[in-house]
C-alpha cells in the first residue's frame, strides 16, 4: 500500500473512532406508530426469555401436549419484531435498566430504578398513567418489589432496596400488587420491624397470602404476597404440590378489579421466573414457566378480544443463559429426543437443593436426580454435585457459570450418549444474561398490518404513550457522562443470594 493510501486509511479510522459509542451500539432508528388510541394497556414481560426458550416450548407443546402455543399463534398473525436490549454503558443489560428503557424511554446504567447514574429521577410510565386517572396493577412471579415491576412505578437508585421499595409501593397506591416477597412486608422479617401488611390494610387493601385467600377476597384493592422470596417455579407448583397461585390465577384475580375503573387501567404482568430458571440452567423450570406464561397469554388475549379498547404489549427484556436444543445423532436425526426426556423432569433445582440440604451424600444425590429429574447419574457425577453443595467446588467453572451450585447441578446431567440423547440435549452458554435481540409483539384491534421490524427497547415507552395519549420526555444522559460518574463508584453490584440481575 502506498504512503498516501495509508494516510487516507488512518484518517478514516480516526473518523470512525469519533462515532459516539451509543450510536455504534444501536440499529438504525425505527419508530413505527400504532395509529390509534386505547383505554387500557397490558404489558406482559417474559423476563430473560430468548428465542431458544421459545423454540423448546413450541416444540414441547406440539410434540408432547398436542397443541400450539398461544404465543406462536400471536406471532403468526399479529405485529411482532425484535428489540435491542443494551443499556447505557453495557451491551449486556439487567432487568432494572431494561425495565427503565420500557417505562422511561431512555437508556440508563444497570442497577437503578427510573433514575440516572447522577441521581436524576425519571418518571415511570405507570406513574404518568396514574396521574392521568388510570388504575394500576402489578402481577408477577418474582418478588413483587423486584426490578421489572418496580421500574414501572417508582424511582430508587438501588434495585435491591426492596424493603424501601415496598414502602414506596404503599405511597404510590396501585390498585393491585400480586407476587412474592413476604420478607419485605412482614415485621418479623424486615430489618426495621415495620408491619407493611398492617399499613396496606389500613390504606384499604385486602391483604392475602394464600391461593385460598386470593379466591375468597372481594376487596377492590389488593396486596397478595405468596412466598418469602420469589413465587416458586411452576414445575414445583404443578408436580410437587407447592401451594401458591399460578401466574394465570393471579391475573384472573387482577383483571376484573382493574377493569371496573371507568378511566381504564394499566397492568404489568411479569413471567419473571423464566429468567431465574435460565440463570440456574434448569431446563424443566424454564420450560414450565414458559408454558405457564403461555396459559396466561391465552387469558390476556381473550380479555383483549372481549375488550377491544385494550392493547397488549408482549416483550422480553433480555435473554438469559440461552439454553438451546442442539442437534444430536447422525445428521441430527435424534435431535427431538431431548424433548421427550424433559417430560420426566418434575422439579426445579431450587426444590432439589432444599430437599438435599447442605451436606448430602452420593446416594441421596443420585436418588434426587432419579426421582425429580428422571436422570440416572454416575457416581462421579453425583460426587461432583456433593462437592458443589458442600465444598463450593464448581463445574465447569464459577465465572461464566456463576450461579452456583445450580449451574454445577445442570452440568452434572449433560448428555453422555453421542448417538442418541440419554439426557435432554439442551446446552447453556452461561448462567448470565446475554446481548441478543429479543421478542416484541402487539395484540389489539386495528393492528394486523402494522410492521415493527427491529426496534430499540426504548420504543416500547413511545408505543405505550401513543396507546394512552400520554406524551412526555424524560431527561437523557449520554454514555460518556455516565462513564465519568461510574469512575467514582465501586465496580459492580452485589445481589442477595436469591436475587439475579
């Protein structure tokens, strides 16, 4: 190459280096509109849901249940597309920053709720909807104070401050709160000993803590908290008799209450334990929470059909773990066998770990896998699990597979027979979130011919605003401004043991 060409290349490289990082991260701007207004809005978040999760659930439903997913029908007939998920300073987001993009319409740094890194509060969309006279509901399977629901209603610099968020919920005054998280409301478990249950009851809420109480109550405002932490996985509710309401049952309780408000309502539904199961690399827990979400989707689309002034937005906030059904056998002819083997899995790793305790022996581990996962472990594999639980010796590593000991429990039951799967042929890239684009879909009257394409996740905020006629702009922070602020902060954040990002 001549010296003149080298100089040209250097100038070009320098010019490209000056392109803002945020611009380099995103797709070309795409801003489709709805073209009409609605009275009610439902936002259904499939947390941590990837296209691989969809593929496994779609195939399992067809092959083992003889049915087509409600989500498959929605995707085949109504507007859908992809959303980019990166946050302000990271290609890999977490649920608070992803929730902020939806609810506030701007990119933020991972870790805070409706707030910028410098402490500037943002107005979440459901707060604006409440100001406009809408009733508000949050119905979720994680703790009800978890990042995704909280990002739609309150501002807090720390997504893990769930005791404080519970107090903010009382002040906010949504009509329905349903999910997990007893330890953030119960005076015997809160650090400050405040009785949030009594405070909510005094504010006019019916407080329920069991499925039976949820069915019996006729309270117009509702606080339902059904577990100490997150609501147990659907696989454990369905096959192990864990007494909690399903996501569908919680939504069934919420909808008539919210629909009774003349000014309309906004409702966030979150299938949040899809994300948690993917963190654990637990194929059965993921599958059954996706199927439970699909049953809930059937309920919601039927409600929209009966109430055509309602818009349903379905979105994943990010992908997690990305457990993929991979090809097996010669010419991949045995690739479907793993779906059949999933039918023998009747409990989550969460349930299994509770059953095994802190110091199991090899025999106990082998029996747990046989009874709960339908997998016969070799002694060496069972010993691997014993060491992960008792000695914190993790496989294949504790970095990429950082949700332990569950990631080791998953690693212990990987496929051994290359010819024909003897265990589910599902492989995981990590125990963490990933950067891939995820699903966005709309369901409602007058939308059949709308094209979405590839969008930024902040455009969900604009779709919600157009749907309800609520328009406002939150402050924008640049990536460069945020990075300067982050220089003075400790690196990373610590989550409580049962809280995943």
